[in-house]
């Protein structure tokens, strides 16, 4: 079992979700987050003054998958999120020690689906 975490541009979320649904990957959690990477934020003019904001709006997508769905999940996220420009995001894959379905008490790969 793995936890796939992707940090994406907000405007690419719909494309990524469409790719995941097409790959039969339906169980996901989405959160709005702030962060910065190589683009190092941006400078804006607010009321005539320069304001430097180094935290940009991003989307965090979390998907718990069984081993055979790791590569298809990564491929779907990349297809939907890639623009080829700096700031496209990152994908992290973490070992998932345990998963428990609250309703039934199932554990492990059966609980993921």
C-alpha cells in the first residue's frame, strides 16, 4: 500500500481528476494549500506598494492505492498536471503502514478498495 501525494497548480486540478477517473482511480482527497518552489513566489503591487508573497496557492491531492495502482496513478497525474513550465508540481510516494475502513473494520489492501 502506498500514499501518493501530489502538489499541483489549482487550474490543473480538473484535468488531473479527469485523467484519474479515466484510469479507474476514484478514491482521492483534495486540499487547498500554500507553498513555493523554484518559482520563489511573486511580487504584487498592493495600494501602490510592492508586496512580496512567496507562498502561492496550490492543491494537495492524496490518493491511497494498492501496489498495482501506483504507476498508473503517477502517470495519470503527470498527464493532467504537466504544462512543461516551472511550478507544475511534485509527486511523492510514501509507504502506507496501515489502512482501516471505519465502516467495516477491514484492514490493509481490502480497506483501500
